[in-house]
C-alpha cells in the first residue's frame, strides 16, 4: 500500500533550498528594483517633456519645464529629483512666477533619483524650454542616477530641435 505525501527529509531539503534563495535574492532584487525605478522616472520625465512640447505648439507660446520645489509651488526648485512643473510663460520673462499659467505638476515621492549632466559633475537645475514651434533651442542630456550605481543609470537626450530620446549606459553615476 502506497501513501501519498512528503517525507520529513523532502520537506527539510525544500525548506533549506528556500532559505538559501531568500538569503540570496534580496541583494539581487534591490539592484533590479533600483534600475526599474530609475527607468520609470526617466520615462515619466520624457512623457512630460513631450507633453510640454505639444502644449507649446498647440498654444503657440513658450512652455517651460522646471524642477519642483515641494515646499513652495510659487517658484521653481533646484532639483528634478522631487518632480517638475510645466508652465506657460505668459509674461515672457523666462522664469516661472506671477502671471504665468501652471499647466501640470509632477511629484516624485521617495524616488531618490538625481538628474545629472552627461559627465556627472553637476545636478541639472535649469528650466527646459519649448517655443511655440516646438523647438527647444538648446541641447542637453539628463542622466538619472539612483544610489550612485552606474549600472542603474538611464537618461534622456533633448536635441535643439526639441526631440527627446531615451538612452542607457551612462557613466555619469559612477562614484568619483
């Protein structure tokens, strides 16, 4: 007569294998999760830059994207790591402030992603502009760095025509 089930030894071996896997997986998963979060943040910024460009064309006016200052939405902040503001520059002074129309706010919560320039020497703080014809007028590269790990770097390139492309494999996030 045959009994269906597991022996004690089979259960112990299965538990031992699971314990080893649970011990190995968290460090491997943390790098993977950081990479996914970085890429999602870059895709979100890319999406909002595309949207700002379309709004500039639709309104035939200048639209800016600047870093969010979460404590004071009346002006731009100093880092895209908190999020960004998209606004119409009604008074044409090339700064977000009184008289301008706030079009959209994107908040990033607990992202710990810092946007640096291509070489990684500076955090990007400047406003990104689109004219009424969709042209940005200046080229720039923003590299998203999370936890200073180069393999998690992802970025976007904005050319002076206003086109945006996503890229990876930047060395700007490496520790110096």
